[in-house]
C-alpha cells in the first residue's frame, strides 16, 4: 500500500512529549485507533487513543538504528541501514559496517515502507549478506 506524495488526511501525527520528536501517527478506525510507526506500518491493532499513544512512546525511535534487510526485485537480499524516513519516502543504504567513507548503494523506497524492507534476520556478527 503506497500513498505516494499524499499523506492520508485522517492520520494524526504523534510527537513525543518533551522534545516534540515525531514518533509516528494515529489513524482512526471505527470507534478506535491504530498506531503507525515512522515507516507507516501498524504498531497496534484497533485500540483506544491512550493505548495507541503509549505504544508509539514505548517503541520510541531506537529501532530505526537496527540492521534491516531489503529484498530486491532481482532476488538479491541486501543488508541495509535506514538513512531517512519522511512521509514521502524511506531511504536505506547498503550497510557500510561502520566505514562512513565507504561508497555503498542507496535505495529510495516509497512510504509507507514496502514489505521488502524488514528487520535483518541474519547473524549481525557475520560480514556480508545472508
């Protein structure tokens, strides 16, 4: 499901109290709400407003720094890191293993992030892809 450049009008931005950092959105569904993370993915099922807020605040932002994998259309799986997440796009780059000077491929993905981008399921201690 991709929204292109138009953010759904019924998504309500949720920011963290204190530093006002965006943690995601809350989408009304019937008499309840669904929490959506920064990549536009559902964090909860249909819950009340307070539970949606709490889910986003508990999730925080640290998960964005995790290793991810991108399954490309050619069948290749890339070990990637998230570079940028906006309501317009998700940008990832091939993991540089801490070498900030490394020249690695970058991929611009639609928002919400496609299913082909998911948490890394390989051994994070092994160099190379899975």
